[in-house]
């Protein structure tokens, strides 16, 4: 356990400190690792001859958030969906601000 904590610290990774049963802060990671295991590990254990081979394959899986489209995100990748939402929210906030200033001039 101590070895893991040292490695996390050396890599600049902050360990989740939530209490047991409070998964709100790690929902996204649980979802990601669930997909990763389903798509790359289960029923494919024999595809990897060494742990290094598995690690390289997992490194290649990083495309997930950038390139991989998801139907439930309207055919966008997770990153593009968040960007679109962010741009749309900024636009709506801008329109609301303009409407507010017109109403109260």
C-alpha cells in the first residue's frame, strides 16, 4: 500500500479520499475502467503475452475521450461533447446577459 502511495505522489496524482460508499467523486473513473476492462480484458486475456504488452495496449486506449464517439453523447466524443456544452452554455449566458441589460436599461 505504501508503495502505491509513493508512486501516486511521484506522478503528481492525488488519491481519492472519499469514504466507503461515497462514489460521487470517482463515478467517471469507475465508468472508464468498466469500459476498459469490458473492451480490452474480458475474454481477451490470451491476447497479451506479457504485462508490458498489456500496458502498451492500454496506453493506446487513451483515444477514448478524444476520438471515440458515443451514441448517448449525440455521436460526439466525451471531450467534444463537453466542449459543445461549454460553448452552448457560454452562448446562452451571453444571450441572457444581453436580454437582462435590454430589459433594465
